[in-house]
């Protein structure tokens, strides 16, 4: 390993080095495997540092790797070339334990990650009171207007299969029998706000809340139980093991788990605290293990993290804001994202790809120009519904007899001098007046 590794992550929040679970896991891995002098931690808050548009992103010897699983695998592949450092945290594991670490790592990302998304982003009260303010503080103006909403949309899509997307007050669109109302039923949703007498009683509200609570409890317990069983495997007394596979040095699975559980534990003052409550009360040994790993790998004051300030640019911020706005634009945003994904997947660099990009940019420019012209034309129109009157100067001499009279006036030199328009004075040969009613007190 020749160059210093560079890890780009989402920035710090809730007393942790990052607001993102995968970023926390990657930080824990590198902080365990390398001394602070051999890597840099960059809170860039920008997934576009790489074409995969994902954080965490590791730059190692000119190669970019994104996502925790890929980063851990890449570092393990560098281990033979770096004898001074143990970049493979799973090197001491047996083949069977390595297989377990890989399988349980995939399980954490498929079962525990959606629960965290549901708790921080899918639950409306938690989003408004805790998660949205933290992201806004992290990003600053003007990205705080666009990026948090995009992150939440992605998170709610990831946890939609759990059936927990109706946890928030704004999404509480259930019929009396508990069936979720489709989002496109706008009329039905609007009628819920009418002052009619068919609203739920207190008992019905309690039944709906109890049903959601039971469902949440069951899903969370099912997700955490296999992890607690793996932690307790082979221990002599309850709570003795502080690592999944024993020993003192954390493995890649330990680092992945601490990324998720530390975020669950550290996010305090949640209006809907069902996830940390279940973790603390039902899985106290697993929570204690996460606390021990967090203190060692993430928040140890005796072993500070190698923070490096991310380069800031007003032009880059403006471009990113415009990119987010284009993505959120109906129809145009879909075409833009489709082209962006196509280029990211194929890594096209030929002339054909350039022509497609120029065509897309030209379409955006034409559409923007048309919108700007439409706005300018609309603003130049008189107020809607008011009568418009046109006043013309009275014709004198032979000009009163039509075009022939005008010709005779001109031939005989009797024509009046034509008044010149004066835009600065606001008058000309013709004026347009708008009639409006005014009330004077």
C-alpha cells in the first residue's frame, strides 16, 4: 500500500462520526485495521465523489470502492501487500466462521438496515423532530432544502416492504378495518379532513396504535434474535462475549453491527423510540456489546480519528443544488436519472455517449429558455379579468377622411409631426390603460 487511504463519509451527528450506519461501519473497520497516520477521514457529504453515487467511498491507490461490504473486501485483498498492517480483520477466523461472517453481514443489511430506515426516516414524528434537523445542520443552505428529502425518499423505499411506511402522522391513511389507503386516492384523503362524524373514536385509535406496536415489536425481535444467538454462541456465562467470534480484535461483522446499533443507541429524544427501547430491554447483552465496540472503534478519545476537511466550493454546491432540482422535476428528472444511471453502469466515454449528453443538456437548456420566456410573457400581461382600453391621438386635417386623406395631407405638407415615443417618460403615440377599482378609506 503506497498512498494514504481516503475515506469519504456523511458527516458527524448524534455524537457519532457519521449520521450513516454504513459509514460508521467503514470508519470502525479502518480505525481498527490502521493507525491514524495511514488514512484520512473526509466528511464530504457528497455521494457524487464517485460515479456509483454512494457513501462510504474509499480511495485506495487511485481506485474507488463504495459500500461497506466492498470496502472490507478490497482492504482484505490489500492485506498481502501491506505486511505491516492487518487489513484483513477476518484473517484469524476459520473458513466456517468466515462463511458465517459473510452470511450474517448480508443478513444485517437486509433485516436490520430497513428497521433503522423505518425508525429514522419512515416514522414521521422522528423525521420531523430529529433526523431532518440533523441533516439540515450537516448540509447547510441551500442543500438542506433538497438533499434531506431525497435521502428520505430513498430510505422509505428501502423499508417499504416491511409495511411500516404508515407510521407517521402524515401517512396515517388507514380505513376502519386497518387496510392502508393507496397514495393516489387523493379525494379519499382530502375527505378525511372534512368535519364529518365518521372519525375514529379513541378506542379505535388505540386499536390501530396497538396493532402497529405489535407489528413493530414482532419485526424488530425477529431481526435481532439471530444476532443475539450468534453473540451468545459458546459463551460460559450470559453477556460474557463482547465479540461475535470471541477474541479482542473486532471482525468485519463486529464493525458492521456497531455501525447500526451505535446509531440506534445514540439517537436520543426520538418521539417514537420503539427501536432503541426493544434493543435495550430485550437484547441487553447485544446492546452492551455494541456499546463496548462503539467506545473502542468510534468514540475513543485516546485514539482520535484522522479528520480531514472536505474541499468546499460555492460552484460545486450550486451545481449539486441544481442537479437535485433537475432530479426532482417531473418527467425531466426521470430522463436525467435514466441517462445518469446508464452512463454510470456502462462507463461510456465514446462519441455516442457525448452526443447523448449534449442532446440532454440541449433539451434542458431549451426547456429552461421556454419556461423563462413563458414567465416573462405572463408577467407582461395585464391583471387577469380587468378590461383593457387603447387610446389613440385624434386625427386632424384631411386625415379624418381615411387613408386617401392621409395621402393628401402628406402630399400637401399638411401632416402633423409624428410624436416620438419616450420610453423613459413612459409615453408614446399610443397608450394602454388598465381599468381598476380602488377603495379609499
